[in-house]
């Protein structure tokens, strides 16, 4: 049974944070409930008050960031004025999770294969909902003439998801660019490729281009860099 979302108590948060650290170090199957109880300074009663099982705990960790990006995408779709603004907000909120929920994402990519089938279905449903929102925005933009309509919606959408998802492999907080600057770069890349030539020339669209913004990413010292670590992932939100 999947519990409904509710208020996060201090103890529940402490159990989650402790589990994140342990799962990162030892893997999901290398950690017992006793390990979590001991490291978080609680009791088994305290653990089972908040989680039915270790499987549910892993689900909650996965659900944190997926729920965040889905909610932000739905908000952008409901409140923004046009498809370009919607897409910009969706991309920026997606990129932000790599800063807000980096430990959760690390565990997600490492341990997602161990999700109980019922929890896996719940996560997949939210991932599919997120993709559907993105695809809907792309279709709306193509139908309204803002986006190039010769581009297939599904391939365009999955390309955006793939690009942003890969951030998990190389982003470092201490690197050359902040997460906000990286998000702005992605928005520029996507809109420069997706907008029609007419829309690219509009004042509202150009506000998203780095070359036309006062807050454009400036050249920095090469003493710091976001090191790229080759790897592979087939996961997407």
C-alpha cells in the first residue's frame, strides 16, 4: 500500500537523510532497517511509524524529486502565457532538481532496479505524466506557430529530457557554472533550435537568449570546471 503524501516530520526527514547517505555508500541491499534505525538515532517503532518497509522508504526517496518536477511542470502549463514561457519554466525547474535533490537522484540512478513493482508503477505513472505535460506544450507550440512543426514531438521531447537528465552525470556545485546558469544555457539551446525564425526575432522570445540578456553567462576563470564523468543512464523523469 502506498501512503498518501502528508506533512514531513523531523524524524521522518532524519530517517530519509540517513538512508540516503547509507544507500549511497552501501547500496540498497547492503543496508538493513537496523542500520537505518541505529544511524538515525530512532527505534524500529519510530521507523515503522513512518514507513511500512525499507521498500517504501526507497519509493519515498524516488518520489521526492519526481513529484517536484511534475508539480512545477503542471504549474507552468496552467499559469504561463504561451508555450515558450511554459517550456522555459519546465526546463528550469527540471534542471533545479540536480541541485535540490542530488542525493535522491544519485540513489535513484543506483538503486531504481530494486523498487517493488507497485512502487515502480507509481513512479512510472508520474514520469509518464511529466512527459505528457512536456509533449502537450510542444504540440501547443507547434500548432500555434511558435515552434517548428516539422520536428516530431516525441523525439523533440525525449531529446530535451535526455539532455537535462545527463546533467546528473557531470554537474558539480563547486564547478564553473551555477545551476541557474546551466538552466539558462539549456533554455537558450532548446529555444534557438525549436522556435520558428519569426518567433526568434520577437522581443519576448529574445529575452530568453543569453546573447540578449544582461544576465547572460559571463566568461569565467578556467581554474574551475564542471568535470565531465563519462557514464550511461537510461532513466528519465
